[in-house]
C-alpha cells in the first residue's frame, strides 16, 4: 500500500518533469531558434531599386545637357551609336554615365544587382546598352521596371537588387 | 491508542495537504497576476510604439483614411496651454505615455474601442508645411447641424457622422462621446435624450465665416469656452476633431512653428534664385528676376513668427498666403522657376 | 509524510528551474525587441529625411518623390542648429549628409549632425538633386547614420 502510494507520487513527479521538459523544448524551438526578421534589409532593398532608377533616369549629363532618359531614347532609336554626338555617340556616353553612377553606389555598397535596358525589335528582345551587373542574382530580388517610349518602340529599363 | 494516534496523524496529514496546496496555489496565482500586469504594460507599450509609427507614416502620406484594429485600450491625448503635448495608452494604469512635441495631431482627449480611424491632410500655407493627423473612434458620434455640403461630404465616411437640419429628433445611440458641429447658428439646448451624458462628453463648435466658437455641455445647455479662427480647410477639420479650444490652439502652434521654418527656407530660396538671375544676365530666363517679390515671403516669415508668440496675430497670415499664391501664378505664366 | 515533503521539495526545484529558464528567454526576447526597435527607428528617420517638406522638390505644391531641391537644402542647413530641439524630435541622435555623386562627387551637405558614442546603423537613399535656376538634376545619395 505504502509502496503503491510512493510509486504514484513518483509517477506524478515524472509527469511534471516531462511536461516542463516539453514546454522548454517548444520555447527553444519557436522562440530562441526563430530567425530574426531582416527588417532593415527588406525595407532598404525594396526602396533601393526604385530610388536608384528614378534618380538615375532624371540625371542631367554633360552630353549637351541631356538627361539619361533622353540619351537612352536616342541610343534606342538610332543604334548602334545614337544620333547625339558628344565624345563619341550617346550610347557610349550614357553607358559610361550609368556605370559611373552604379559604381559609386551599388558597387561601393557591395550590393548584387542587374541592370538591363531592353527593346523589342521584330519580336526579338535586344539590349539597348550592354547589361551592367555585380554578383550573382539568384533567389530573392527587388525589381524596379521603368518603361520608356522611344521612336523604335517601348524600352524597358530594369534594375534588380539581389539578395 | 494506536487507532487514536493514527486518526490524529491522518488529520495532521490533511491539514498539511491543505496548507501545502494553498501555498502552491497562492504562489502560482501570484505569478499569474504579476504576469498579467507585465503583459498589460507590455501591450500598452507596443500599442504606443505602433501608434508612434503611424504618426510617422502620416507625416509622409496624406489623403487616405485608415481604420486600424487595435487591442481594446484607452488612448488619451493631451495638449495644454504650456505646450505640453503627449498621448498615453491605458495611461492611468500603466503610466505609458509618449510625448508629441512637434507632431500635429487632432484628436478627442479619449479614444477607446477596438478601432482607430486615422486621416491625414496636407497643411499648406500656401506651400506644404506639414501634415495634420486626425484621430478618432467609430464610437464617437459627429452630428453636423445644417452643414455646408462640401465639408460634410469630405468628412470621412468611416466615422460615425450624420447630418441634421434641426436638433429635434436626435436620439441617444449609446456613444461615449458626441460632437455637434453648427454652421452659422447658435447651439441652443442639448437634446433631451443626451442630457444624461456627462458634461465633458458632449462638445460643440459653431462655424461662422472664418471664426470658430467652442462649446461644452453645462447640464441642459451649451456653454461657450472661447472663440478662435481658421484659415484653411484642414484647420476647420482640426477644430472638429480637437477636444477643445486649448487642444486646437496648442496643436496649431506646432503647425505655425513648422510654417515659420519652411517660410524661412522659401524666403532664402527666392533670394538665391533672384540673385542667380541677376548675376547671370545671359541666362535664357534672366528676365525672371523681375517676378521675385521677396517682400511677400518675408512677410509670411515675420507674421508666422508673431503668430507663434501670440495667436491673435495668426489671422494676419491670410494676406501673405494669398499674395504668394498670386506670385506663383505670375511665375508660372512667365515660365520661371516657381516659388513652391 | 517525509516522502511527500521530499517530493514537494523536488517539485519546487523543478518549478524554480522552469522559472529561471523562462526569465532567461524573456531577456533574450526583450533584447531582440530592442534591436528591432532600433532598426525601426533608423528606417523612420531615413523616411523622414527623404520626405522632409523643407527640402523635398515640389512643382506647384505637388511634391516629387526621390528629389531634393538644392536651394532649399542650402537654405535649411544653417537653420537646423537654431532649431535643434525641433529637429532633434525628428532625427534624434543621428547624422544626415547628402552627397552629390554624379556628375561631380565633390559636393556634400551635412544637414543634421548629432552624434553619440556607440554603434551606428547606416542607410543610403539615392535621390535626385534639383537645381531650380538651371532646371537640371544631378544624382546624389542621402546617408543616414543612426546611433544606438
């Protein structure tokens, strides 16, 4: 009888120990091991593509005071060099300007990206200027697309911020 | 003897069990109560932080009305004659409060319920200065008496608003606060079905031209608590949402402080533009120097400064605001860089 | 009876361990929440800087996103210090600089500077810098450094 009672008490204790251990396990699994949200990265990357592209396309260049949008339109309409002339054609100039801007920003900040300008010619997509990129762009990305009308048809300017 | 000893032992055993059980229960109940208090404080803190984030967001985006689900809390808003402005969440219980020294927020002194309505409008005079944020609850009733249709239509649909032609027929709909908005007519008596409500929970404003008079309930009548002014439509809506004249003017002072800073920036900008064209007579827009009248931006800067010192100077802002609107139009006609 | 007392004793020891474990977890969670609050504050300050009406471009009172008016920026910079209490409420302990990167990278403005000892969180926001007199845009970056 006494032995039975003691055994019951020990069993009760064992159940409590198991319950506490299970609770601790759940806490460790769902709270301690939970991956922290990358709040800042999510926010800044989502804004970065839009901000960079918006600001870049408005930028006035030294090429006859034309902005980057205008030079891209000229390059798209009159391949391979463009009609506007300044130290070479508009295509070379605008490629250099965009490279310089991206070098001073995304490249310096070590952010992987992919910049393209595409136009559809006879159902085939062509690059207006050569794509510019850094790093590999696999997995999650934040994209900003800017359609620009040109004499040769709509041009899609796209910036992907990767990672 | 042995039987007697055993019986006493059993009784002592039970007493021991009762005491031990009571101690364990008290221990755990104590923990539960402590945790409840900690959780309530934590929740109030989270709501306060989230509300602060909403106020930040409202500084950036305007025009839209948002209905936000909130935990069942009581938010208190205060802005007094000394300029002490803050909001608290379940403040009396938790002590959680956040100060609002520059945020221009118009709200009743108490918002309670499960939903919070936010609405932000640009305050421009005539250039964008800051955003006015209006906060209220669907449990607060707004009664427009013989209103201007445009003002009534633009008032958010999400709020509990109604328009009436007279005070007759107004019933009690069990709201914890009621605000009357009168247009060009005296408030008169408080409708009988609402007379049982506490005096502080029924307020009114009367709009006559550019003057606003605030009222509060005193038993069965409305008692005037002072007159003030408005210049733009967002200021009129501010008076509707604000608890009283003190709260309204306290927040307006913050807006005028921002106006003074922005007016200074625009005055300097105008001077720089004018000087640029004077120093570059070959520029294709050099003629624009004729159309920059620096005295109007300077006047706005000076009157806004005087307005911060004493609100009695504030109606004087209307004149330079109208002049600047006209100046901007002239610049637009002549294809010159605009003032704003 | 002694067995019962012994069991109760062990039971309370287990509860105590559970309680210690719980407070440790609470501490870790609290630290993580503090960290998130700092990051949220950094994002809020960056947003405020890029949408400040005092420097944002506008045309006929319509604000333009991702654009700073150069003349407004130059007018505001000397006004910040006399109104530092006002701007402290907006920017807190942080440093906000605007650098022009294209076409020339030698132009820079320090809009707000209220440093503090300790770690800082950096955010970069590309913007256009507009010159209203010449009607031209240059490419710039707003650097927001928030101190913990």
